[in-house]
């Protein structure tokens, strides 16, 4: 039996779970919160609006006849509902968030303030262009920074997230190949790549051919050459890669790819390690998306929104999608339709309505301006320094499969050090939760067993890194000492214990439904 | 730099622990001849005050919607968002958390997603909704791909009711994936015969209601015809507030409902970030793109929520995934959901009525201006007028008079003389009676 707040009211015969020790189920500051559908009422509202003036309806026969079923809450109730829920989340503002490949760094509030200026937040994408010159100027300024940092020829700002940027880059490549009168069907993707790479290539009809890594975790140019053919359209290569390593033979790979008439798509998910240190354009990249929500710290927001502008080489620049900015005598002009294009501009189409993630552009540009060229380079260096520091201090207790070389902004361990303990990477991660940390990225990349990918970022003080390191060392020693309960029962101190994901997938419950009346349920 | 906690002394200590002489030794894998010797050719670090000055200057060169009588819609709408919404979405625990991959410490985000999915399902009249797409237009393209997977066909019919930029997004993906996209001509008068375009090879027919031109479209006969030949109906909306006033697409036989959720909780923001709403029938859920949040129990038997059915997704299925989407619109979902909770059924219904009454009033006033014709018999908060002249030019002249009058169709459909005199006009609860009067007066003044 559950009460309305989802708590057992008596020991559960099926699970053996005991009821919680307090009457309310709350534990001090940790307050349980029911669903809005359990506490809200359709007649309650937290927004006072005047009644609509009487007017003949123009809805024709289309007026809604059935109720929607939307509960409302008064303003104080709504405030509590969401504040209580918020306190069940971990956050970068609470502590170190070492999710490798995700780049959980400090989110400056200046950026939020700038994004809320009415001149940015309260402008419509289709109001006359004469009334949004500042917005277009901001897009041009952001483009300038991105192009200087990457050494590329053009940028398509509109992609809405990293995976959307990949789609943009791969579409530009497909269009460029078609413009040569060719049709190529294969895309090479290293096995360590993010899942979005193969998914993106497949989305527009490419066959994905994996490229294995060599023993040191990087891609061997010979392995690439062996797979190149006139049917290969592109390679999608993440650099630094998801093992946290810079692809040391990237230039040779780029040359081989170009010699075969194919393109080099660079996944820029890890660009944050190299900003100000090396330009992707100098390495032979033809297209690369930049996750503004990673490298330039627009907040992750519990899973978005992101933004994934794509920088393009001169070969791909003509195919940039609509809308794009053209400079006319130094003045930025927003080109929104095919009809607005000029000779040499051959946009492959459109990826989204309107102009992209303006709110993210504002935040990212504020971040860039605040850092400047010096601060951006420092951020890359500190991120790389911090990851190598964690690696060095854990080297005796954890196994780094590619540990004999420096890592970039993240360090990859496998689960070899847990062998024989009966403790898995998952158990280890959950034990970190009890210690007040968000776990590292687990089981990714897929190329090492039980992967633990740690990205501390440049936002941590040395004291913070030292406590984190000490905690991981304590856990590793507890694991070796056979204290399996500390791991298998974890987390014990989080708002929830381990959740049954199998149950969730077996009979999916994806929306709230009115519980059956008690009498009916008892039958 | 104020965002970087490490001191030079820390850096020296850390390098010593690593056994490196300098930080550059850590970049040894970067080809030496490619490493940058000096700084990027960009300005150096700036204080908060300096950044505010620079950006404030750019912002000041834009006309904020709130400063003028404002009638621009066509896919993005200016509604009043309660202060509570913007406060709550800036809570650190919502703003600065990642995708909830560790559910034990992400129940806040997950419960919000579960509530969001339920709200969207109810508004659209569907059984299940996902945890969001990037926006309405990309969601629309994903809906077409989902229909292709479900029907194993590859021909989509796009009604002329569809927002022209949504059409362009679907066409672009279709062209790249070698799918067949049949786009019917723009339909400003809601007189097209979409049924005639549906045949045995059709995977789905995509219809927007309220249409881009504001017309309310009866989806039932379209659903019937589609289902009769084994095709699906994808129903699109760009103004989610309309769903409080009109019969939801789910009740009219739609198989996939997709649209823009910006209207609730999210600012205009020059076009993004927005939040794509995506709903379907339970039996289709395993072909759905995007994240899904589901209910389950924890080890103590307590209710909790997790991301589920992830075997559809790219991080598990890679090139066999239903979509490549990863990051979606989490924080925009939160804003949507809070606004919807604050409004509730009573508030949202009243807000919808205010929108409709304001639009009806303006339509009547504009129809009374000599030379102006309202094309719509039916509409919610947006309609199309035919002006006695080039609509884009008239909009510019009205802008000079401090009225942002709407979207000239030619902005999105250039080079089509038959559409050049059409203007799409939106009215929300933020538009006052004085605003409407100012619009009509300014228009009457500039027309011959």
C-alpha cells in the first residue's frame, strides 16, 4: 500500500520494505513531495487574470468540449512544490560533478543576467530586421570568436545541440559530395565515439563502419587508410577523444581522409581541453560542432537546452544551412531564405525554425568576453592540469588503461582495480553518492571494461580536488578490504535508494493516471 | 580570472605531483608545429561591469516587444510569464544539474519530467508524451521519421497549413535521407484538398491546426482517410495555448501530435531556446524519439522516477537508434511545466479565452479598415489579413510608427506574388485594447 505521497504505509509483502521511520516520511530538511496531480485542483490557479470580455466565438465547431485534466496550484503551493523538488537534485553549484565528457563547470550568473536583458529575451525572431540589429550583431560577434578559436572559414549557428550540430556538419558534407556529382555511402566512426556519431550518420542514410583503436587508445592512421575507399564520405573523429586523449596522429588521419576525397568531421564535445592551445582548422578539420553548453558553460539545465554551432572549412562553407550571416561592407545581414542567397552560397536547407539558440549565444558570448583570450587558455590549461593531477594521485589504486601518457581534460579508468572484490563500477559510483559526490561517467566509452571517466574541470580549487581524491582513495581501499556492503547497499543517504530500472522498462508508466478506487483495487 | 580557483602556487604543486615541468608538457600529444605560440587574436579578460556594458549596448539596439504594441506570432508568442517561473528555473539544483543519469540524486528533475509528460499528454489528448524535443520544427521532422518507421513507408504529405520553416526542416531531412516529401502549396484560405494527396504509399500526412495562417482545421476526415490507407496523421501546432480552447488533436484521431511549447514559461528570446512537445499513442511508444521518464520503485519500495526505454536511444543503440537526439530542452520543460501548474485548468482556460477575445476584437477592427480583408472564418489567437499593398513594406512603415504589426508572409515565402499582401497577426493576453486601437489607427493612417 502506498499513501498519496508514494510512501508505504505498511511493510510491503513483495519487497519486504519497511515503512519509513517518520510519520511524514520526511527526514529533516529532506521533504517528500507528491505529484501535482495528487495535490493540485483544476479550479485552483496561481495566476490572476481578468475574465475575457464577451465576444462572439470564432472557433467555429472546434471548441474544446472535454476538460483538459490540468491541476493548478496557488503561488505559495507552487513555490514549495518546485523548491522541494529542486532539493532532490545534485548540482554543480552544490559540489564537484566529475561527469567525463559532459563538462560540468561553473555557470556564471552574469550570463543569466545578460540573457534576460529585454533587448535579448523579449525580441521575436520574426519582428522586422530593422528592429533587431543588436541581436544580429551579437550573432556576428559570437561567430567571430568561434572562428578565431577554431581557425575555420564559416560557422552555422542554428543547430540546437551537439547532436543537431553533427547532423548539420554531416549534411553539409553530403551536400558538398553531391555537388561534385558523387554519391558516397560510408562514414567511418571510431569505436570510442559518442553514440550520437553513428546515430547521426545513419539518420541521413550512411552506413557506419567502425574503426578500432590501437593499444594506446588513439586511432591509427593505418587503420583509417585500410578502410578508406571512393565510397567513404567522411570520418567522424572526436578530438580530444572520449578516452581523454589527444589524437596524436590527427594530421596524418586528416591527410589520408582528404587524399581519398572524403571529409573530416570533428566532434567538438571535448573542445574545452584545447581552446587557445591549438586550432582545429590547423589540424585539417572540415566541420566541427561546438557544444556551447560544455565548452562555454551555458547551464545544462537538467538536460538542456544546449546549442551546437558548427564551424566549417572553406570547402564546406558554401553549403552552410539557412539562416546565415553575410557581411556586407562590414555590416552583418541575416539571410533567411533561398531567395536571399547570392552566387556561391548554396545552403543545403534549414535545420530549425527561426535562428537557433539565441539565449545560449548570449550566455556563451558573455562567458567568452569575461574570459578573454588569456582566460580561455587558462581554462583549458587548468582543466587539463586538474585531470592529470587526479590521475597522478590515484595512479596506485586505480587502473588507467592508457595511463602512460598525459591525459587531456578527463582521465579514464577501467574496473581492473575492482577485480575480485565483487564490486562493480556501478556499485562504486553509487557509493560516491553517499559521500556527497555525483558519480563520474560510468561504462563510457565502451572500449574499456567498466569505464570510469572523470572530468574535474577548471572550476575546482585544489582543496576541492584533494578532498575528492582522498574520498576516491578511501572508497578504493574499502573495496579492496572487502567492505562490500558499503557499495552494494549504496546509496543509503540519497533522497532515493537504487531505483528499479527493469521494472520501469518492463511495464512503462510514463504518465500519471488516477489510482483505481480502493474497493476495486482490493478485488 | 574570477572563475578559476587555482592559484599559481597550486598549479606548481600540482605539476610537481604529476611530475611535469610545465603545463605544456601535458599537451605533448598535440603536434608541436600546430600548437599556438601566443594568445588568440581576441580581447583579454573583462570584469563583470565591462561585459555588462558591452552586451547592454547590443541589447539596446533591439526593440523589445514589451515596449511597443506587439502582434508578431507565426510560431512564437509573447505571453506573460509569472515571476515565480523565472525564479524557480534559476534554482541552482535545476539550472546547474545534468541529464538525470543518476536517478537517486536527480528525483527533482525526473519528477518534473514525469509531470511535464502527463501535462503534455493531457493537453494534446494523447496517451504518452516524451521529455521534449529541441523545438516544434525539429520535433515535426522527427515525427515524420517516426511515421516512416511505423509504416515502413517513406512518403510524407505536408499540408499547406504547415509553418513554412517547419516545412523546410522536414524537406531538408527528407532530401538528405532520400525520403519522398510531397509539400502542398501554401494554403492561406484553408481550401486545399489534402485528402486527394494521400495514397497507399503515404506514410503520414502532416497538418497544422491552428494553421500557419490561423485557420482551425477539422482533422477527423484527414485521420479517417489516412487510416483507411494505412497512413498516420501527424498533427502540428505552434501555439500550445490554443489546445485549452479547441478540441485536442488526440480526440480527432491524430497518431502523433507535435508542436511548440514556448508559449508557456519561455520568453521569445529571438527564436530559442524553445521546447518541442511530442506525444503519441501508447502502442507507438517504442518508436518514439527522445527521452522518456517513467515511474518505478526504489530498493525501499518508495516511488521514484527514472529515464526509461533507453534501448531506443543513441547512447545504447548507436546507428540503430530512433533518433540522434541527446541533450533536449530540460530547463524549458521545467519553465513550461511550472507555468502550466500555476495556471492550472482554470487559469489556462481563462488565458485562452482572453487570447481569443482579443484576436476576435482586432479581426473585427481590421476588417472595418477600407481595403483590408480578414481571410479567416475560424481562428484562435492568430489570423491572416490581406492588405491593399505589399505587407512587408507596410510592416516596416508601421514599425517606424512604433507598432510591430505581425509577420508578412513574404518573410517566409519570398518570391510568391500571390502571398505578398498577406500579413499574419497574433494577439495574446499581453496586448491591450489601447494596443489594438493603436494598430488600427496607424494602419488606417498609412493606407491610401
